[in-house]
């Protein structure tokens, strides 16, 4: 077990070290796809209007770019396909969201304002969730996509027998 780290390796299961990537891929991929789908279903023109109100240049172009990045990048992460490549535009979307929308709202993503008969009422979310997504993307880029990733199937390298 020399040179190995993590709980799996300590218990003699070094192959378990890569499994961290599976739940990260599932939540990040699904989360991004859900956000892209919501923008699409509510009407891209509504998201374009929001970007316009924020003073974002070329709001129609960037609205569609964001939707496609969230849907396509989310699917790529979910499937474990070219995650380092998909992570770059996804990280850009997150950083833009942090600096144009969430930063003025502080860190916390949950701001409970009140609770009444209609239920809980929340304020505008901060940048906490965006940072969590960025951390997950960084972990996947640095540590790999893990088991059941399409990259492993598509880019499988042939093992050559060891030379005697």
C-alpha cells in the first residue's frame, strides 16, 4: 500500500479511490442540464432579457451560448466525456454568474427571510453554490472522471505485454 492514499487504499481497496467522481459527475452534470433546460423551457428570450438588464453585451448570443454550455457541458460531465474540455466553458458560466449576479448577495446560498402559512420565503442566493460547482469541476479535472466514464471506453489505451 505504499504510495497510495485515501480510505479505500488504507483498507486494501485502491480501486475505490476513483469512485468519488461518480456522484460528482451525476450531480454536476444533472445540475447544469437542469439549469439549461429551465432556461430553454421558460423561453430563451426571457433569459436574454435578464442578461440585457444586467448589461451583458450581446445578450441573445450569450443567452444561447449559456443554454448550450449548460445542456451540452452538463451532459458531457454526466457521461464522463472530455470533462477537462467541457469544464472550461462551464467554469466561465459560473464565474460570470458569480460576478454579475451572486457576489452582491454574499456567500450563503440560503437566505431565509420568513416563514408563514404559504411556506418559507428566501432572499437572493449568494455565490456559495457556484463555488461548490467550481470545486467539483476542479476535482473532476484534476482527479479524472472515474468509473463508467465514456472517456474510458472511447480512449481506452491498449496494454502491451510487459517485456521479459
